[in-house]
C-alpha cells in the first residue's frame, strides 16, 4: 500500500515542486523583464519559450503526447512596441504570470503530503524534549495521548494527501497549463500554412534540380547518341549522292548503311522518349504498365492492383518510374528473394507500396554509398515531391524494405 502511495504521489510532488521553483524564478525576473522586455526582444522571446516548456512538461505528465506549441515570438527591433503588442504568442504567454499565484497554496499542500508523515513520527518521539513545543495536526503536544493520537492522525492525513490529493492537484495544474497556454486556432493555422509553404519551397527546389538534371541527361543522350547517328546518317547520304553516277553499287551499299543508321537512331530516340513518358502508359494504362514491369523483373513479384479510376498523366508517370526504379534497386542491391507491389486508389490519392525481403539498410542520399545505393531513391523522392506527393522509406538492417508513396490525384 505504501509503495502504491509513493508511486502515485512521488511524480506529482516532483512535478509541483519543480513548477514552484520555476514560478519563483519567473516572478523574480518579472520586474526586470517588464522594464527591459520592450527594449530587449530576447526577453519576450524567452517568455514564449518558457510557456512552451510548461506546455510540454504538462503534456508529458498527463501522458498526452506532444502538444501544439505557441509559435515563436515575432522578430522585432529593440523598442518596437507595435510589433510587441501584435505578437499573439507573447500575449498568450503572459498567462504564465498567473502560475506564481496558485503555486503558493499548491506548495503548502505538497509540503504537507511529503513531510507530514516524517514530521509526525519525529514529533511523536521527541515531544518529551520540549512539551508544548511540538505540534501535530496543528495542536501543541504535551502528553503521550495527544502525541500518539494526533501523530497517527497526521501520518494518515499526510499519506492520504500524498497518495490521492497531490496527483489530483498535479493533474489539475497540468490541465490548467495546457488550457491557459494553448495557441489559438488562427495561430495553429498560420503555423501549418508556414510549414506547408516551407515544404513546397523545398519540394519546388528539389523538383527544379531534378528537372534540370533530367534535361541535362536528355540533352546528353540526344547529343551523344541520336545526334551522332543523325550526323553519320547525313554524311553517308551525302557520300552516296556523290557516288551515285560513278559507282551505283557502292552508293547503294552506303544507302543501306544509312537506312540501318536511321533505324538505330529511331530506336535510341524512342528510348529517350520512353524515359520522359513511357508509351506503354498510353497503350496499356498504369495497371498494364506496372504489370509489364513486374513481368520483366527477374525476381518473383506479388502484384496487387486495386481499382485505380482516372489518374492524371503526371501521377501515372511518377508511379511508373517509382515502381521501375524500386524493382531495379531491389534486383541490384537488396539480395531479396521476393517482392510485393501494392497499387490502389484511396479516395483522392493513389497509394503505392513496394516491399522486398532483402537485407535492408537502404537510405535516401544525394550520393551513392559504397554499394551504389541511395541516389536512385533520392531521385524518386524528388519526382514524388514535384507533384506534391509523399514518400516514406522503411529499411531496417536485415530487412524488410518498404517504399510507400502517396500521390494526389485531385
């Protein structure tokens, strides 16, 4: 029973005692803060951080998870009172000044719960040294009857406060902190929009970089492959034209070579175009294209395709290349024996998951690791984010590895 009381009352007492000393510190710094806060921006910013720390500690005590925090104080120049009074986070954090008001009675209850029982035992034993000088339950003790009766009464009262009153008081204090210092819905919406803008800015920068790299790759493929074939083709036709009258047989052979070169150039050009938007998507749709990828994979692929509905072309291309790159990575690096691909429509979003039973340890990085892994995943991430999608990689050492992608179709 005593162990249960201590396990309930100990954390509550620690929480309230720490809150008391933090409130005393805040109260002692209040005069200087009021005088210098409007001049020193860091003072008001510190009050907002203090409010957020109190919210975190209250939520942790209640087991409520990570709470919504007040946005940081608005940046302002020293003496900028206008910005100071427009700062909603600062005005909300001023409610911290109410904490010292309630902490004095809370500390009195805490002190009785923590030291009431030990003080009772001491009073019961030592009252004889100074009759009437020791008090138990607030009553001076000058005989053994009062010492034993009031002493045991104080022990029971102290344990009751420690085991039941203090946890309730601590929960009430933590709940009040969460309510008083909770950011407004307008502030939360503003923070959400700012985070969204930051995410879109990063994804846009990544998309621009990825697009630039893709254009350079296409230019290099066209320059080194198709353009060289076309230049060679033009030279052969020119030579054949010059030899047409003098040596028709040799000219015909050159034209045959030119025809073969033209076919090779067309093949290379189709290969370049296929990396931009695979023709199979137009011919067979996303489900057929993914099925073809699974059929060409050297590993066994368990393919589960649900109802897809109408999927925008950009989303089809992104999903196709994610599956293609994933199967390539798995074949090259994972040492897997089986692959599972799931593709389905979930409301306004397209859900894609590729799982393998390989060795795991895959990471997303701009540069390939020693095994040549990572850069392909980085390109997949940019491709997904470019159309406002989400991608998550789970690849613990030893496997399995799962790539989950959610692409908006609206």
